[in-house]
C-alpha cells in the first residue's frame, strides 16, 4: 500500500556499534590501565549507581568509589576509600560530589590523621566546617578555597583559643585570644597572626585557671 514505508535497513557496522554500546547495568568493565567498574551506564557513560576500583597514581594505592555517577563523573552522593598494603580499605571521604570533585557537605579523613566535617566546593573546603588536626588543634569556622578565612575559632591542645577574623590561614582582623592556662584574655586587632593593637585583662574566675598569674591585672 502506498502509505506504508519499508523499514530502514541498518548496516553491519551500525549493528556492531549498537551492540557494543553500554547501557543499563553492566558487570566488570575494565579499561586499559586496570580500573574496574560495576554499575549502570547510559549512552556509553557511567550514569546511575556503581562501584569503581581505580589505581591511585603515582602511588600504587587503589581507590574504591561507591555511589552515584552522571555522564561518567562521580556526581551525587558517594563514598571513597583507599586500600593499603594490608589490602584493607580505609574510609577517605563520604559525602556529596559534583562532576568528579567533592562538593556539598561531606566528611574527609586525611591520611595524616586529620578529619574535616563541613562544606566543600569543587574539591576544596569552602564554607563552614570543622577541622581536627593531627597535632591536636581544632578549628571551627569559615573556609575559602581550602584556606581558613572569615570568622573562626582555633582551640589549641593546651585549651587556649583564638576567636575572631581570619585571612589566608592567619589571624587577621578583630579577635580575642583566651589564655585559659593563665586566666587572661588578649583582645584587639590582629595583623598577619600578630596582635598589633591589643589589651590584656583577667578573665572571670581567673583563679580557676591551670596556672593563674600571681597578681591580677589592674583595671
């Protein structure tokens, strides 16, 4: 009949191309460097839920990512772990991702023992976050591009702490430093980690400090 049209024929090369195209759930897809992916695909790109075991270069640790993918990138929520020589996987990051980089809220355990809980932007600490350092320091405050910047509080292992403004990882701007071991407070303006215009005064209940000064500061 004239209104019926014949089906368009597909060439052999087109058939082979369609057969090798990855869509839906696939198991154990390897690449030339030995990485292994198990999960969902769409139009030849990792999209959906999956697990990717990769070799971390240049060090021959292996990394395992389990979570969301979009257009071939880690995107959404996912967990990243690394494998050491004892073949045990250790948690490295748990949280949000965007186009392959840590983004949004997440928790990261650094290999030197540090821990960060807070906001990320394009793979860097950015926004409000908490950081525990290997030397015992603790920071709670603002970050910009992996740098302490804005308002924040740093607590040292000896319980003394600084509260105030930061710029480029340094105390900069208005702030106060509480010498809780001796019972004094230093308050004023800081410039590049140095208190340029400051006053000292005793904190309340000075005698409850670990090593209170012998004589109180006169008002």
